[in-house]
C-alpha cells in the first residue's frame, strides 16, 4: 500500500511536469487568457488520474506490436521479482535484510509526507480563519451581489469568493481609480477565481513536496490577473493610466495566500500583458496539442504497466478453494495465443475448472507465483520474456468467464554465470553446486535448486543468497535473449 501510494505521487508529478513544460514553452506568452486558465486547471486535474488509466493489453499490443514488447520491453524491465515470487524459496531463505531496509525507508518517507500534509493543512485552515476574522471585524457594506469590506491592510484591494476587501489606507485614489479597482475585483468574483485558488491549495496540500505545484499556482493567479486587467483597460491612454495605477499600488505581499489581490509581485508581467498585442485566433490551436501530450503520457504509463512485474501478487498464501461466502464461480476458461502447450495442458497445470470458486488472488497466484504454476512452466521452457494477461468477463448467476492471453515472446538462454561475495570459499566450489550453465535454456526451477544447494553448504547466510539477473541487449539475428546470472552470497 505504501509503495503504491508513493508510486502514485511520483507518477502524478511526472504528468504535471510534462503538462507544465509544454505550457511554459508553447503557451505562456499567448494572450488567450481564459484558454490558459482552462489548460492549467486541466493539467492539475488530469495529473491526478491520467496515469491510473491503462490501455487494455490487447489494444496496447495492437498499437505497439507484440514483437516490440517481447524482444525489447521485457529485456529492459526484467527484474528479480518478475521471476521469483515470495513463494519461490523455502522458509528461512527468502527473506532479506534489504527488504526490511526498504520497508523502513518507505515508512520514513510516508511519515515525512504525512507531517507535510498536516502542516500544510494547518496553514490552509489558519488562512481561512484569518479571512473569516477579517470579514467579521471590519466594516462591510453590500453592493449588489458583492460585500465590500473596508480594511487597514497595505494592499489596496483583494477578493475572496464574493467579498471584496478595500483598504482605507489609500485615500489618495480618485473616484475613477477606486471604481477601476472595484471592477477588477468584481471580475475575479464573477469568474470564480477563488474556486481555482482553493482547488490549487488543496492540490498543494497533497503534493506539498512538488515545486511544480507552486509554479502552477503562481501562473494560474497570474492568468487571473491578466483576465481581470484585460476587461478593465480600454484604449491606449487608458492602458497607460491603468499601468501607472498598478505601479503606484504595487506591494510585495498579500494578506493571505488564498486571496486574489489587485497588486502583487507579478506586476511587471501584468503591465507587459496590458500593452502586448493580442495573439491571433489561430494561436488557440496550440491548446489542442494538450490532447497528444495526454495521449503520449497515457501510452507511456500503459507501456510501463505492460510487464509481468505489474501483475505480481504479494498477497498472503490463500487456498484455491477458499471458503468465502457468496464467492463467484469460474465459468468458461479460454486460452489465447498459446503455442507450446495445449489448452488442456494449461488447464491441468492451472488445477481449476468451470464451477470452482473464483478467488482472484489465488487464481493469479496459480498463474504467476506458484512453483508449479503457469508462469513457472513457461520459465522452465526458456520463455523468460513471456507475459500473461487475465481478463474477467462477469456473466449471469455470479459466474465469471476468464480469458488468459499469453504473449510467449522469445526464449532466453543463460549467459555468464558468476559468484559474488565469497572470500574463503573458492569460486569453483560454489559453481560446482550451481546446476545452471552458460548456454542452457533459462529455467526458474534449476535456479531455485541452485540457491537451495548453496544454502545446504552451510557456509553462507541462507537469508542473503540471491541470484541477480542481468538481461543483455538482444543481438540482431539472434532468436534468443541472453541473461547473465550472478549468485550473490554472504559468508558466515
């Protein structure tokens, strides 16, 4: 759960990075401010869930081609958890201090994250209370749908929801200038810019560690000001007068980060945008580039997801015929793309049939994890880069039809076999216990047997014997993938 949540935060941040990079390079200098506002809000929203969407495996394979996946992707993504599950080794061999170290690291990261969330939440609530107190303790009057609050702040004006705060400390303003200020803030209110700011603040609580969020917030508030400025200014003379008003009222701070202020640190950009020539309507076409950017991200995350490692089941060992109330039944089992073994052979290895109770975790365990399961059968035949995709199709009466699509890919051969960590025990003695040899077809069972043989020597820490797999780039014209194996040992 902790690792999955950290992955979620990282993937969301990656999505936001791509969206904001495109905004900075292609859109930030345009004057289509309402479109820019929509883009920024859409970027923040999509980054929350776009990476959670995955293209179905069959559709994905039709897009990129099975050959690419079989011969390249798995060579890149091949890792130890892909081949060896927690059930691979006997009790007393499979656990590792590295696993405990990773657990404590994840716990530490999550603790830091929660502390940051709590702190940011405290600041957010504190700002809301400060605004509430400002409304309660200052003079206020009603003008149509707006509440005008008279304050003593250094900032001339700012707004929150339908409240417009006007400072009494700027008595040198003319009536025209005061009306311009009010009109500016009313535009903020009418366009509900406060809702945007609140959304970004909640977002920044969840992603307080990500500086991109603060960049997005800054740019969104800047666009808010551009929108309001654009509706207030008129001809060239009015633009000059309005720009001078901005300079006269400029200050370095706002009373709260939740408030939409009339003046702020973005004053230079605001004046620049007031005088800037309007962008051509054709420039709006650039915003539609958002679609291919999102599509590329979706395809990329689906590409990473399209790996046997993503389907590994780390759940506790559950019996196949677990007694669970109202458990659905297995309907029709369909195998697709299998060439080296018949459907009947696969069903026999699976050990399940139509009418058996369907326990998803147990079913997946029979596919990927068990030493006598489907994945091990393929691995023992040398199909190191195979992948299996399970599709569930519920039918009437609490029955689920299951379609298992197999992408067998190329076969793998053992490359260099080596040993690391032995000091007093000779390498030849260690290698004599290892049953896999260079040039052999890959076999998960034989590697497991080799690990067990090393553990029985009584010369190594059984919990720290680990075969490290290193896939090598496939040579052109070679029908086999090559994987080097290094058996890492720690002497006792």
